[in-house]
């Protein structure tokens, strides 16, 4: 497959995609593709929800 030709195992493709999207979200970068999805514009995907712990 093309993914494996690039040196990546296809077993890890989904995890790699989530890693990239998560990194873009942490850096406030849009990571959608409006031309491919029909979205009206670029958007930051996901939400970072910190856990507040009581001591």
C-alpha cells in the first residue's frame, strides 16, 4: 500500500492521524480539508479538556 511504501505500517495509520489532528488542535491550527468535506471553512478539530483533580 502507499502508506507502507512511505515507511509507515498500515496498522498504525488511524493512530497516526489522531496524533496529527491532536497536535494541530494543541497548536490552534485548523486541520480539516473544506474542499474534501464540503465544510464552509477551515476549523480546529477536537477539544482539549483538562482534568481538574482535588488534592
